[in-house]
C-alpha cells in the first residue's frame, strides 16, 4: 500500500514517527521545516521534544554530538546550510572521527539537517551546497533525498545508523508529490532508478532529480528517451549502482547543484570513467559564481530543467 | 612565572576532603601522572609525532580522581596524560597508544593527543583547543536525562578562551542549567590587570560569570586546594544548580617552553620537599612537591612518601616495558572503524 503526499508532509510524518517510536529522539533546534515550508504541526505536536538553542551553531552541533555519544538520538536542524560553516569544527572534525579515534568503542549517531541549495532570491550567503566539501571527510554519511518516499525512508535509515549523518534537504522540494509506502523503504547507499529510457541517463540528487524528471519529460517530446537515476546517498556514494546504469545507456549526464570542483558529480564521473572508460559523459553543475539575488541571474548559475535537456540533446548529437 | 598576589589566599583553604581519607590518597594519582610523563620523556625515541605532557598540571587530574563518581563523564584535551593516569587508566595501554601500537585503546590511530578511555567516562578526546567543550554540553544533557546527580567534567586550557566555542558553550550550559563542571587548566601568567596576555577580561572567572556560570579560582599548585574547590563545585552541580566553572591556576613547568616538551627539570626528587630550592619550579610551583610538603607538615614521614614513589615508579616502568614490546596494528586496521560495518 502507498499514499500520495507532498514532500513536506512526508518529512513531518517521518519525524513524528521517529519521535513516537523512540523516547531518546530529541530535536536540537526547530528549523527543520520553518520558515520556508508550509506549517506542518511538528513543532507544536512535539513541543516537549524540541530544544531551542541560541544562535550558536558550534555549541548546538557539539551538543548533538555529545548527546549522541552518551545514549540519545539527537536530530539537529541547523537551518540554512551555510550556517553549518559556523559549526564546521564539530561537523567536519569531531563527529566523523569519534568512531575511529575510539578504536570503534564509541559512536556518535547524530543527524544534522540542513536546507541546502538555491532557494531563490536569498543571495550568495544563503544558497550553498556545503555537503560537497564534506565528501572529503571519512566517517560522515551524507543523504540527499529528492522525493517524499526518499525523505520518509532516509529519515528512517538515518535514525537506525550508528554513524553521524548529514541530511541534505532542500527548500524547493517542499511541494514535490509522490507515493510513500506504508513501511519506510530506503537503503542507505543505494540509488533509485526513477525513470527508464534507453537514450540517455541523467544521474542527479536532491532538487536536481526533480529538474531531471522535468527535463526527461521535455526530451520525450523530442523523441529522446531518458532515464533518471536518483542517488539518494552521497556518502557512501552508490558507485556500483551508477556504473551499472551507465553501462546500460549510450550517454550519461551527471547533474549537480554544487559547483563543479569537488562536487559529487565530478567525483562520480571520474570513478565511472575509471571503471567504464568508453562512457560518453557530461557534467552539468552550478557554474563557478556565487548565487545571485535576481532569479533571472540565478538561472544562469544553477542547472535548470532546460539546461539539462539541452545538454542531453547535445551530447546525443555529438556522440 | 606567575606573580604572587594574583592568586586565591591559600591560608583560607581547609582541606575537608583530606581529613576524611588516607592522607596520601592524593599523592598517588599525582605521582602516577608525574612519573608517567617523566618516563615518557626519557623514551622519546619510541614516540612518533607531536605530543604534550601534563607536568605541572597534575593537581586538577588528581583532584578529578577524588571527586569523580561512577557514571560521570569527562572530556579532556590534547594534554590528557595526567587525567587518564590519575584516574587509573591502564598505563601500558596509554604508552602503547602514544607509541602507535595496536595495544592502545585507539589501536595506534590516535596517539598521545587523542588518548581516551571509555571505561572511565572519557568517551572521545578532541585534540582541537576548544573541540571537546561543545561536546561536553550534550554529554551533560544526556546525564541530566538518564543519571540525575551525575555530572560531566569538561577540561580545557586557558587558550580555549580565544575561541568562540567556549563562549557559546558557557552561555548554552547556563541557559539550560546543564550538569557541567568547566575546568580550565590555566597556566598562562596573568599580568597588566588581565587574565593573561591574550585576554582583555580581568580574569577567566569573570568571563564565566558574565554568562552567569559561577565558580571559583584556585591555586592549582596546591592539589589539596583543588580537591576542595572541585568537590564543592561538583556538589553544587550535582544538586541541580546548573554549571560551574573552575579557574585552576597552575604553575608553568619550564619544559613546556618549547614546541616539543623537554625534560627541563629532571626527574622529580621528592626529597626536594624538605630542602630549599632557588628555582621557582621546585620552591613554589611544582604541585607534586607541594603535596609532599603538605603531607610532611601533617606528620607523614618522608620515608613513607619515598616508598610510595618507588612503588609507583616501578609500576610505570613496567607499563612502559610492556608497551615497547607491543606490535603495530596490521595494515587493515587503517580502514576499520571509519563507519559502521
């Protein structure tokens, strides 16, 4: 059985389910949906389980790590992704090293939640994709849902993982709709083939999956059949799933809202070319400039559905 | 050097804790910590990389060993040897970790600056100056939910006050009244009416007080005084009064003057407690000698002190020998414990 819901409804329901299931779950911060999503009732419904730290990201994230090490299951909504730069020492240098530095005796099962990417007209400092930098940090798991079923299943998976998890959310996914199974279903580290088409494969995550689906529909009208592979997990990146899908298509686009250098897409493309050297592939990443405030300018930077479709048509013409 | 007159008045210290226990109870953890580091400094050929020793800062560690209760948690720093040794961590396991051997708790993947011992409530040791301080917040919160009356002891050095995480953490701990004892091991000389040359505040306690984290300053050259101060603060925290702050003002061991520690003062000779010395380290600053002086004044014989010292020194040397023989972990250990299997 499944039900069709919006992404924001699925997120609130999943968090409510985890709070109901486990008294150790505590929200260290409340900005998991507010202020850029429709009211979901979560904070009101679980007011006694939500702590409201001051604007002190280092203390907030360190708090989550310490609580996770000593028996609780903290979920730490940091809000806008760039706020986590102010907790970078805790996220990049403390949480991911705890298992290793304790010889496997201690773990820090904390979930950090951020609203990443361009939410439009917030400008250069509020539209980062910082998880790209954190790919370089062993010990951290990075999840990037794109659909209601993803957020439902990956929240479930995150709370059952004994490692620190970064959940990369996106404001513009709020109203995406989709089916959610009765029982959460998402395996960390596995990609999901959302759409099947024989001409070109589009590999993406988070909001770019939704844009890839729009692009695929538009390519359909041109007689080009596109597959869309939703990564869902960025660390560990599901390389086997990607290589398998790539080998079933004449051409592949790696789409990423992060800037190209150090992005998941560029790393994946390198790994794929290592394993399947004859692959015809293109990168479609945000361009190397800050996010401008004016939406018309922003669309020059962040991949649009139109740019994805144009690149797909071009690579097929060239190959 | 620390100027006299800037410290709390020792004449007012009443060593309550010491009247109810064995008179030499504090000497043993002090000597364990001191001999551990001195013997390490005589074996630097086996150490890889950068390291720190705790010489001169043993009073807070020894006090912790008396005040800590089962179930309490502790965060320490890159300067952690005394904390583990004083609490009774396995010395051969500590040495093995410092030498990069598989026998270490971290299997030789942490080294000196990351020593920890989960069995003692030290779950993870950040080697970043203020790295462990925010983590202590969450540990204290967990204790408040699961073990009422237990506290988290959060150790850090005076330099951590240069970083924002300490200020954020003092504020949050105070706002949420967390069961947390902040212990600053302060070996920065005060001067010019300021806490030290990197701080504009008049004292470190004044910074804590600004966040309404109350506490004490104590002369940490005198271990018995530190026990009393730490005990009193921990009791207030256990009673649910919220966090407390201890400014433990230690002397500065001359061997810390360079980037790598060096044995600037030689092996401690407890007989110096009975002799006049012309250097400030032996005459006023060394917490081990000061504790010996306190014991001598209380009627404990020097021979008794020397017998304890010989026993502990032999124990430490035995631990060193075992660690030197321990193998390095197999290559695959580099890749295990990164994430859950």
